[in-house]
């Protein structure tokens, strides 16, 4: 029996969810997405816990969606037309919004790569503690794609979000903390211990108070249009996936022949300052 790609356990009043696909830098595959959704649902219903800690095995938290995955037979290419693209991205957005919509606060504990969909997922968690080696970014635009959750402007403001989303550049953990994307930065060797201690400290607050405070913050955000801006962003960017751009086509051709890492290196080399 294959080892689960998402692990679940409890420690006192903390539900601990661990991404367990380290050999793929915890890239989000359909299997990982479903198991993570199941773990979130389990944590939400857990009677003994009031806080959720999301972390990952290996050297990276999450390298984004597994764009190197081979489609299942008969699956077809969802990039064929804008409607298929939109239908493909809708469940991805719902998946990324799960921590935001949960009743319990979710703390993300991250190291190494926090990229693409992984970066969006982390921004939609309530709190984030990062190792000092963490790097954050959404490089998809370099391949003529954009993530389904355009959440960064709401987290760090328009000017810096435009810079990071337009160029696809990555930032280090301390820069992410200064921008408000991260709450705390700790040495890599202390990440697991510090994250659990922080989650346990939060669990000292009554579950009722945490629930009410999170709900109040979310309601205020939605009154200001948060959910609408996220859904509008998806509606606008989805057709881009069905657009045949020169760079997008070249990237996918190179990825098919030499692999995704080689295609990423090819594109990244063009952005060297």
C-alpha cells in the first residue's frame, strides 16, 4: 500500500496536517489535493482540537501545482478552450480557499520553496511561520499562466503585488515578513519546534473566541469585497490558459522533451539581472 501523500495527527489541541510528497517538493497533484481536502475536513470536525498546523516533509513546503504530471488516459487537454480552462481552475481555487473558509485558524509552517499554488495556499492561511531559507513567489506568468487565486494584492498591497505578479520574481522569508506575507521567521532547524509551540500557544485561547474572531475578520473582508475579487480574478485569468502564446508553447514543448525543471531553468535564466 502506498504511503499517504498527506499525513494527519493531533498533539494536544492542535491538528497537524503534513504534506508528504518530499521527492516532488510536495507539488500539488490531484491525489495530494484530495487527501489535503480530506485532512482539512477531518481537522475541522476534530472535537479535541481548536487550531490547525499545516506543514510539510522535505526541503520544500510546496513547489506549486504538479505541471509535469502526465494526464490520465482519456482525460483530454483542459487548455483546449476557455470554458474547459475555467472548469479546471474552479476546484483549484476552492481548494486554495479552504484554510480561509475553515472555522478554525490555520497556521502554515513553511520552508524552502513556497511557490505558485503553494504560495497562494499559504497566503490564505490565517498565520504563517517561515524558516529562514524559505522563498516565496508566483512565477507562472513567465510561462503565460496565472494562479487561480489572485490574493497577493489583498495581503501586501497593489504596488509590490504588481511587481511580484508581473515579473514572477521570488522573495526571501525576511522580505515576505516585511511585506506582511509572513508573521515570523525562524532558523530552519527550529521550524518544527517553534511552529508547534506557536500553535499550542494559540490553542490556549478558547475555541469559541477563535471562531468568533476569525468569522468577524472574514465577514469584514467579504463586506469589503474579498471573495468577489478572488472569483473575479479567476474569471479573468482562466481564458489565458487556453491562449496559445509563443513563450507558453515553447515552455510546454521544452518541458515535454527535457522535463519541467529544465524548462523552468531555461526561462529563469532570461531574468538574471
